[in-house]
């Protein structure tokens, strides 16, 4: 039979209340408290062979030490799965449940499961990394959540395909996947509109993300002595595209030398951007990456100098997360090379 | 206002001595059709190929997909401004070849041309793989500039589609569907209690080969305008667009605009479909503002209570979509947006380039970044090398074993933002 180790705090582990929150991690054989109820529901499917109990305060104040002991206990038990909680909306307990499960998954590669209220900080921190069954706000929901948890334990232990959060009861992990539908998009849209107009409940298919709004940096005070860099998402690269930057959803950016070049020409540079008409950029790449204008400003002394390399990627169906990653790396590279300001061009 | 679609279900296309339609089979005379297309002196040569559902065939690069239609009666002719003159269309009887399309291919025009697989996993991403396709492979004359090349291929596709459907002239189709509506003032009287719905069709016109044409006119620079939904069925709006293949509105999408079809079918039953507004998608902020303000004012003038807004393309046009949403919601008009998203191959990124809190009812037609490996096909129509440079492809897209690995943005119409396909994105 498959073996499960269960993590609980001092209260659910039946050591005692808040006055026992300093309890160091201990291991007891067999299921305890909610574990006993889960064992009852699991039947012969799996066995909770041991329960690890740790006080909430001890875990919060001595996480490193607590985790070292807990991970050693798990290793010795060599279970097929580790579960924790349910932790409902208890903050310290929720963080402990998430931390233990996440570490076990990463170190031992076995399935893990906890159950928390969506606003528990432990849920917010770990829901993208591990499965967390959604619970009501407090232990009054115990009877409701344990069957959901038990069913999910079975699925994970048997390696079954996991459905969507609303079917299975776990908190969304933040992964958007394509699925085929019975109705086409237009019919879904008209149906949604009819509900919205009537004031009936409906579910948007794409909840609006919250965007980072980056405040503009303060103006450069001394442009005459500043080093300026050029950055483009318009796909201007040396002819032949040496880094094979993709024409859409680019997986990288390139850094290219422009020392001694006054003017970008179509024989040496090209665009690889797949989202716009390349005719004018091919005729004169300066139209997208204005090197000629910057050289002129450099000669006139309006800017100190143009940084001798430029940065290029392709912003075409490119995921925001990747764009952010490239921007951070580019900014870091600029800082290392004494660049004070940058001009960003698209297409 | 009344238009009957006289539909013929095409079971097969074959080449023959004489072009004709007989018992569900469309016979095409290559010679005859080539002569017609070669009237355009920008074409140096044209050949034709056929692809059928289930065949081990891959077509790439594809510029446009067009459904063959030809008017049997009523004013004007199909694709006004190109095949027909600029007379009003959208009345009488129009013959339609169902399960059939023209797919324009040949030398690549720009980076934004797409792929259709007739079988295998790629075939699950659009409806075209279930149709009988005629593929004109159009080679332009040497040194033809890109913009003339685009126009040449665009017009050749429309002419081919009209030529094909013309074979059914004066014949009775397998089924007829009649669409009918009243003038706006009349429908207001006739359906006083039904919710008044307007559809905003955002049409791409960023220039630089991202253009849409209405009665042959590039919509770039137009003020938002009203169009009869029935005109759209007669090819009044056609695509000149080279945006990412996964979410460009090809001509077949306009001809079969699924939002218009659904609204017309429900008109007079549970809603009152009060009209279609064209709102252009320019690249410039001032033009985005002009279009969305003007559109929202027209909506109010019509008396819209709810509206569906569809997008074409992504990134920059998201600003047009969100402005239209915000301005309409501020006037108390309930909106639903129809779009797609680009949330990375792993699906964890934000998927839109612009957002607004008023956009609380959104239909998504998929994540265009989904990565797929398409198996080797026995036959490639066109030029497989194009897979390396089109949107969704990359330098390593073509495997030594003949597989093609791309993001589904490369597959024609995979995430169509008119909601033509049956796909959505779900959070897990």
C-alpha cells in the first residue's frame, strides 16, 4: 500500500493550543486528527503511516532549523506522498504547509498536497508551484474539504490526469491552456452579452491582468556628458541574423557592435520582425533604429556619446513575461557598461 | 433587407477540361482560370493545386483564405470594388460554395503568411483542414515591389473565388438560408422590448500591409461607419492583411463573420440586432482616439444597449479594443470583447498588451504561443522553407525528420478573433 506522511501544526496535531506553538518538530506514527478522518475516507487506497507535528511559532521563527528536521523525518519515512493541513486561513500554519510541501516536491520529487483558504499567504506564495485544495475560511469547513482532498490524493498517487481547478477544487496555478469548445467564440460572446445585459451572472474568459505601471525615470540632467544606448524591439539585426532571433515571440535578444558605423544600410543590417511590412526598414534600417540621428547628435555635442553596441529583439506576439526578462537583462548590461540613458524604439 | 445564401456543399474539387459544377464535384479548367488570372500583368505564372480533408498535405506560405461566392440575383456582384463594381451588395440571392475555399500561396509576400495542415494535430486548429481547397500558386513578375505583390495576390484570390462559384450560376443549392432585417427605425418599433445590440467590427488598417478594404476602399483614414450586415456576406469587406496568421481576419472570416451570423439568427427572437459599425485600427494614438470616440457616439445615436467588439491582430490593436470598451461602458452600453492572447509557451505570462478595468466580459479564442510539433506530411504545397521566417516559426522550425515546430500563431486562423473557431483558453 502507498505510504503518506502528514504534516500538522500543534493544534491539529493534538499537542495543544497557542501556548504550545513553540513545539519543535516531532514525529508520531499513524494518522492524527484530520489525518484520521482522511484515512477513513482513503480506506485501503493508501496509508498515513506517520504524522509530523510542529508548532506554528517555532516554524515561523526557526524555519531553517525546523525544515532541516522535517525533511530528515520525511527522508527516513520514504513516503509516496506528503500532505499538509488543511490550514484554512491560518497564516503561519498555511505558510508552513506550503513551505513543507514545496520543499518535499522539489527535493524528493513525490506528489504533495495541502489545502488552504485562497487568501492565506501560504496559498498566495505557493499556489503556482504545488496543488492547493481551496478551503472555506475556517475549520467549520473541515467536513466539506476532506473528501475533496482525499479524492485528489488518489488522483496524484495514481498519476491520473488532473482536470481544471473548478472541476477538481484546487487553486489555479496560473497556467493558461488552450481547450476546444462546443460553441464557437462568437456564440459564447453573444451568450455572455445577453447575460451581462440582463444582469445575470457570467464568467469572463479572460480576467484582466494587473499591469505594472513603471514611472518614467527622472530626466537626464547632463546630456552633453551622457552615454546613450539604443534598444529596439523592431528586429533590426546584422544581415544574416547571427543569433537566429525569431520573427515572433523571440526567445532572446542580441547585442550588436556599431563602432565606426554612422548609418545603418540594407547591405549590413536587416529586420527579422514578423509583424510589420519590412519594405521600409529594409530600405533604410535607421527608420527603426535611428543610429544616423544619434551619430549626428553625438557630432553636434548634444549627447556625450552613443554606446558602441545596441540591443535588439522582436516584439511580435511576444509574451509580456519574456519581454520583462529581456528588459531586466538589458538594463543590467547597460549599468555595467556605464550607460546613463536609453532610447527605445519599436516599429 | 433580405439576402438568401444558396449553398452548395462541395464534396471534391478536380481538374478538368471545362470548369463546371456537377453533383457536388467542382471541376476546374487550369488553362481557363490561368488565362483569367494572367490578365493581371504583374503575374508571371500561376499554377494550381488541390488539397482535400484528411490528406497528408501541408500548405505554406498562405496569404489569404477566401470562400467562393457569386451573386445569382440582386444588385452588384460579389467582392465589390474587385470582382463586382462598387454598387451596393447584400440583397437577392448569392451562391455559396460550402466546405470549399481558395487558399492563395506562391512566393512569400511578407513574414506573416500561414500554414494549413490537412490532417494530423495541426488540422485541429482550424476549419480549413476540413474543406476542399484550391490553391493558386502565384509567381509575380521579377522585381515587383512588395505592395504591388500583395495587391496582386489579394485580387487573384478574389477572382479565383468568384470564378469557382460562378460555375453554379442558375443552379439550386443543397440548402438555402435567408437573412432578413428591417431598417433601424422599423426594428425599434417592431421589437420595442428586445435588447438593442450593435456589433463593432474593428478593422485592421495600420498600413504597411496591415490593411482591410471595404468596397475596394482601404479603411485607413475613414471615420467609423455603419454597414449592413448582409453586405458583409457578399464580400464587401475583404482582407489585405499580412498580420500574424493565427489572428488575422482572412476574407473567409469576413464573408462568414460568425458574430454577424449569430446575431442575425437571433434577431427578433431574443435580441434586436441594430447594426454593424466599422471602427478602424490605426497605429497612431490620435487615430485610435478618433475611431473609438466616433464609434461610441454612433452606437449611442443608434440606441445600442449592448455590444460585441471584435479585434484583429494583437499588441497595438489592444489599445483600440480597450478604448472602445471603456468609452462604450462609460455611456452605459454593456460590452463583450472578442480577442485572443499571447501568454507564452508555458501559459504563465500576461497575454494582452493593454487592458482596462471595464473589460469585465471577454471571450478569448486561445493562446497563440502554444507550441506544437507538426508531423511530416507526404506532400508540401508551396515552399516549406517559409516556415522558418513566418510569425510563429523560427530558424529551427524544420526538423531533419520533416516535422515542423511552430507556435500556433503560424496556423491560419487558429485563434480567430471573430470567434470563428471552437477554442478558448482556460486557467489551470
